[in-house]
C-alpha cells in the first residue's frame, strides 16, 4: 500500500472523522471504500492501439478489415 495525502474541505474532514468514530473504521479505510465504490462504476479508458479508432468501436476481430479499408491491400 502507498501513502497519499488528500486536501479536504474542513466540513468534509469533520464528517469523515465523525463517521470513522461511529463506524469504528479508520478514516483511511473509509476513503479507500469510497474510492473503490466510485471507481467501480466508472468506464475504463480504451487502450490506445491500432485496434481502436477514434470512435472506439473497432474490435480486434475487425482490425484486418479496417487496415485494408484504410490503407489498401498493398500493406
């Protein structure tokens, strides 16, 4: 695990401290849980490779067809 410093507004820090006391969990654990929950619902970025075009709709199965259509059969 690595250490990270967060700058929180005073009211958010007070609410975090109070929740940690109520729940018996550390502030760090509460922040980790909140981040996991938040990030779980986020889309992961598409890899930047030849298999992805600007629209992000090209699958690995379609790469050869896309290359031929874009650059022709001479490659």
